[in-house]
């Protein structure tokens, strides 16, 4: 009986946790006005809600003053309140980890952002002030983002010359089919903070390479896959684009080049 009572109490606790109300939050409309300014003391959070429909969306958060000293975390949760994306760097977003990734090559921009694929549904956004002593006033906005969507392996992009792409979404793997001359050499070029890698599948053989490494003997019909790789996981970080058609992020941290020779 005692064991049953303990189990019952544990189940009640779990149900109570699951039924906790969502924090007070402001609703953002994609393409609408920015949120009202909200001031966050050290360690405190503000919350927003936005629904992602048929267009991809970029969520932006920025301090209204002193961006050089602001230290924010942006965390996106799905409808089940499970975290699905984090931005604790100005330069890129990543999957939730127990510890932060160390940003590489930071150059200050006035916003923290997360990209979300079409039809993600309703998400909840937490913005937390990580500064230990200073308050910060922030605003948030949701905009329909431009730039390429992932190139699925079910419908790879055809290429026979140098080709620019971008990894913009968590879980993204871009697939290409080579249609150029036999015996080409291929190098993946990326100058941003992501750990971008590529794989060539040729005649049933798979070759894994890091950026800057050269693959020789590329043949027509070979499949090339491009993705990020960190902590033994594929697609756990993504960046932004500014030079591809439709891109206007002000950052090129997600862009890469398939360089043929």
C-alpha cells in the first residue's frame, strides 16, 4: 500500500507539472509590429508566442540600448513546451544543449535570431537576460525570411559548377547531384562559425570530409551531402545568409561554397 501511495503522489506531481499555465506572454504576428519594449532585471525572462504558417520565419530579439554589453539567450519551445532551438550568440543558432557552445569568431550584430521552417506551428519564445548585474530592455519581432529552403535528398539540387548554398535551419542536410565532367575535384568552403562538413556517395562508396578537404574523382551522378556536425550529431547548428537570392540577414555565417576544380 505504501508503495502504491508513493507512486500515486509521483504521478500527481507529474500531472501538476504538465498542467502548469504558460507564463504571461505577448503574441507576435509574422510581418507585424515589433513587441512593446520590456525591461528585464538580471536573470529574468520575457515570453512571446508566434505561429509559423506556410512561410519560413526569422525571430529577432534585440536590446534597445547598449548592445555591446547585452547578454541575452533566446530559447524557442514547441507546443509541448520542449526546447527546439537556442540563440546565445549573435552569429548562429543551435539545438538545445546542457552547456553552451562557445561562439567562434564573434562580430557584434544588434540582434539574436532563430530561423524556423514553414508549418512549424505555434512556438513559445523565452528571452532571458544573462547579464549578472545590469538590466536590459528588449524587443522582439517575427519576419518572413527569404533565402533557400533545404535541398532534400529526395529531390537533390543539380550542380556542375561552383555553387553557393546556406545552412539556415536546424536539422538541415542539403543534397546535390553532380552533372559535370568526369574526374572533377570538389572542396567545401565555409568561413563562418559552423562545423560544416560534406559527404560524397559514389558508386556505393561513402567519403566523409571536413571543410577545406578536397575530394578527387567526382563523377556524374555522384551525390553530395552538406550539413553541420557537432557533438557527434548532424544538423545541430545553423547560421544566416546575405548574398544568396532572397537573403537579407546582414550575416553570412550559414553560407558555404561547393568549389569545383
